[in-house]
C-alpha cells in the first residue's frame, strides 16, 4: 500500500515536470512533450486509485505548475492571464483519465495492439477536448495538417509507452519466474530431506513399539512375581536399554537434521495454534486409516502461551485414541477453554463408547481394548501416560459418557502456571 501511494505521488510530481521536456518534430510551433506518455505509463502501472482521481490531481498539478512557471520566467504575465492560457490542459488530462477508465484499459494488458489503438484514440479525444477550449478562447481553428501531426504523435507516443511497459513487465516476469524456480528447488530439497528423516522416524517408531511391548512384558513379570531367573530379567532390561540407546542416537540425528530446516523454534506457542496442529495432523491420520471423520475445534477465553510439547502430547494422545476407536461416520470435537486459573482441554467423539466396567481401568498401564489387523494388542500406554503427566502437572483427567450424539468425553484440566506462561 505504501509503495502504491509513493508511485501515485511520484506521478503527480513527475508528469508536470515531464510535460516541460519537449521537442518540435515538425519544424514549426507544434510542440511534443513527455507529459502524456508519462501519464499513460503510470495509469497502466497503477490499478489504484481510480484513473479519475489521477486525472483530477495530475490535471490540476500540470495547470498550476505551468502557470507558476510562466509567471516566474515571464514577468509580463499575470497570474490571471497565465492561468487563463493554461487551464485547458486540466481538461486534457481529465478527459484522458475519463476515457481511460471508460474503456477499462487495464483489462487489455495481454492485447498490446488493441491497447495501443485505444491509447491513440484516448490521446486524440483528450487533445480534442483541450483544443475546443482553446478555440473558445483564441477563436482559432486547427488545420487538417495539424490533426495529421496530432495523429502521428499519438501513435508514436502510445506505442512507445506500450513497448517500454511490456519490456518492464517482461523483465519482471522473468525475475518472478527465476524466484519461483529457486523456491521450487528449495522446496524439493526440503522435501527430500524430510523424506529421509521420515524413513528414520518410521524405523524409530517400530523400535519404540517393540520397546513398549518388551517393557510391558518385564513389568508384568515383576508385578506378578513370576519365577523368572534374575539373569533373564537382567538381560531383558539390558536389551531394552540398548534399544532405547539406538532410538536416542536416531533421534539425535533426526533432530539435528530437522533443526537445520526450522528457522525459528520456541518452547511456547499460542494454544489455538497448537490445537490446530493437532486437528490437522489427525485429519491426515484419519485419512491414512481410510476413515471419514469430521473434526471441529472450538476455543473460548484468553489463554497463556502453552508449552508446546506437553500440550501437543496430551491433546494428541486423546485425539489419536478417538480416531482409532471411531467407526464411520465419525465425529470428533476438540474444545479448549479458560476457566479462571486453569486451562481445560476436552475431546469428545461419537464412537462406540467405553463400557462402564472399563472406565476405571483405561488409565492403567497396559490396559487396552484395541488390536491391530494381526491380532496383536496395543501397548495400552497412551492413556496411562496422559494420567501420569497430568497429575505430575497438578491437574486432573477424567472420562465420562456423553449424551445425544456424543458417546465419550475426555477432559484434562491443568493449572495455568503448570502448562504455560502469560504473555
């Protein structure tokens, strides 16, 4: 916007000055100035403000500039006489702008021949308007040969401006094309690097699943007091430790790669932005499972900046569970509210629901009702993590049966001081 107004003011200043740069091509009193082509170029370049506004201001600027110049250079001229002589030029530029707007010249940028012919016609119409006023003052007629000269000059000026205008547009188009090419190359490199990291992440996810299953097996053995030799338990723990170490090395390398692709990172973000990330990522997850699920997000209140990883992990665990539990057609509603000194996250869905006998167990480590296509059970760690992390942050998590179209509602309530910081 500032650039447009700068160009507009430049037009109002430069057209009067360009109008004083003139020559006499026909070796008589017929003068050709650069004011008209300058005005034509600016009208083609500027889409706003309206050509009518441009014509009014430029016409007034040229009139007063020439009047003041006449009085300053020729002391025999009075202000009144000089203005009387030069005011017809105001109607020249006003007529030019009105005609430019009437034929909607800026629609024809891609049709240079038509644009040039219209430019010639507009210039002749503007000249006619000025000469009619001058004729009413001087009572002199314009000869046929003068009109021939006017036509030739109009053709020359209009097509000269079009050539210059299209040359500038061509250079601008090439610069834009080059910039687009560089951006595309940068994007392809970025995607290739992300693809490489995604392969490593897939491996890490597989390893993490095995670790979770082995850890749960070790947990069961210890909890139930099974007669397992200590050496075997030690080997299981050592194997898990080795797997965790491998994941750590992979994650360090992945983090190093990704951190180079991210220009800015922060441990805190607006909660609306974090909830939107969860929403968009789970839309993709639902599509990957071949499920048609409608998602909605509602936020209410003024929130602090929330810790990125804590917020994403807690909220995403609940939404992922809802996605996996839903049958088609599915509906998931995410709500984030501010209640005094607490932030409340709610995830509700219209899935099959949770049986009353299971509601007390779903937060227990290892408890699951989900099985993959090969019949292997889920690790049952997601909701257990949610409960432990929520309680560590001095918050609460609860599940309840919904009503109407909703069957399950999970609610996490966290103190503001634990989840985020005020802006």
